[in-house]
C-alpha cells in the first residue's frame, strides 16, 4: 500500500501536523480491527442492557449484490421486538457469499455461529428465522440452524405481487395482459433511452414540457416489483413527452422516406393509470418496510388494510395521484379487465401467503406460531406447541 499525492494533500488539510502519519497496510489493518472491536462491544452492550425488554429475537439472513463490485455478501441481522412492538434492527456481520458451495458446505453455517458468539448470542436465543424462499438461505436456516422458517414480510409480499402481476419475465405468468403491458413499457424505455438518432431531444423535451429535474427514465427490472412501479409512474408522468418524442421520430422517418417507429404503449394510457392505482398502496408499504420505518404492528395492519380496502373487488380504488386533501376514487365498474384481474390475483396471492382466513392443521403442526387476519379486520395469533 502507498500514499498518493491527493491523499497527502487531504491529510495535510484535515489533520493536524502532530497527528499526520504514513498510511500503510499495518495501520489499515489495525484501524479495521479497532473499528470492529468497538462496534462489537457497542452491540453487545446494547443487547445486554435491553435483553429483558425483548419477548423474542428474530434472525434474518439475506444475500444481496453490491452494485459497484458485483459481489454477493451474506448478512446476518437481528430484529428484536420490544414490549411496545417496536422493531429494532441490528446488523451483526457480513461475509462473502460463495454460491457454488452454499448448499453442501458448512462455511456459512459456521459463519453464523461465530457471528452470534461474537456478540454474546447463541442459536438458542432464536426460535424463528425469516428470509426469502431461495434455496440457499432457506436451506441454511431450516436444515443447518434448525429454525422455524417464515416469510420475511417484504419478501413475501414481493413474491406474491410478482406472481400475481406477471413480473417473472415470462409471458405465461398470470395475467398474460400484465406481462404484455410490462414488456411494452420496457420496450418504450429502452427505445427512448438508447436511441442515438435524436441526440439530446429527450432532455430538451423533458425540460420544456414537464416540471422537475428528471430528464431520463428509470431502468426497469421485470423481477422487481418496486422497479416496475417506479418506472410505470415515471412513464405516466412523462406521457406527453413520450408522445412528442415518437411524433418527432415519425416526422424524421417521413422526411427520410422510412417507415415510422411504432409507439409500443399506444392506447395503453388508461390501462397504466388503473393498474398503477392498484399497485401504488403496496409499493408505498414495501418502500417503508425496506426502510425499516413502520413498527411490526403497523406493517401488519397496513398490509391487512390494503387487502380489505384497496384490493376488495367491490370497493372503489384510490387514484394513484390522490392526496389526503384531494382524494379521488375509481369505481369498480370503471376499472379495465386487466386491472380487475390483477386486483383479484393480488388479493388471492396475499391471502394465500400471509393473511390466512383459516389456519389448517398442517400449518399448525409445522409452525410454532401462526398469524391470522380474519375478514372482519381482527388481527390475532394462533399459538401451537409441539408435543
């Protein structure tokens, strides 16, 4: 390791002369150890001083991809819930995830054990673990650590909405019309973003016709619910701009005696508005849950309220641009067939995955704790103890 000229200049600017030193591998290693030790002591002190207030601890193991390096770290996070049902998040540690050896190797199992030991916890401090249903983490939680596994609410709702809205990248996903609509939206975004023949036309039209500083589209991933809803909202906001852009391209093609480009979303504005109005409440809830904003009870009740009101086939849907001061509603008979089908599938998927109208004997035998939300709006627990 060596010093660069800009590093020396920054050090001379922000550090006192008597505190300046040569940066080398030894100092970096010692600094990392010191930061880890102090963080470990702070976490241990926090957990020890509040352990009596926590009815239970929940472990979440998750794998995500770093956007800069492309590597996949495995993280262990603890979610204590205090007596006031306030959800507290504590990150215990991360390590590089090695996909090839995940299922058969014990490396990640020992990593979890060591991480818990470092902060004074053990496997016995937990009775349940939550995550997505990927075979890697699911196998680690159930077969290696022997925990009762449950869906993470954000992951569960994501899987339910992706399955019911056709966001799996295949045209066979239900409903077929939603897959086609998302495909047309992606095609429109790609054409507008990557067409080079128009130069800076998009930015010029954006700045002249719409307010705000946004002059580009958002990238859209078919498999990500929040990505799709963000892109759909941006497309609706820039709808007039898109029409002008395609008209300009058509005029240019006419001058060059070429066939005009086809607007993929032509005639789909109403369908986008109706579908977006149904997806917006779920998108808001997911965004707040990912930010760890609501308490446990608030997250459950908000999801239950969405199923009772926004996804009820006989109730009006809230317009996606409505505000508390100026609400606007869309009557059920005004929804398009695609929006109605999506609404029904969302309700069925969420009810099947999480909001159980009835608790089956098989589920009671498999889980220590079952969560039930009845159609009357009562939220209660169904405890079951193994004999």
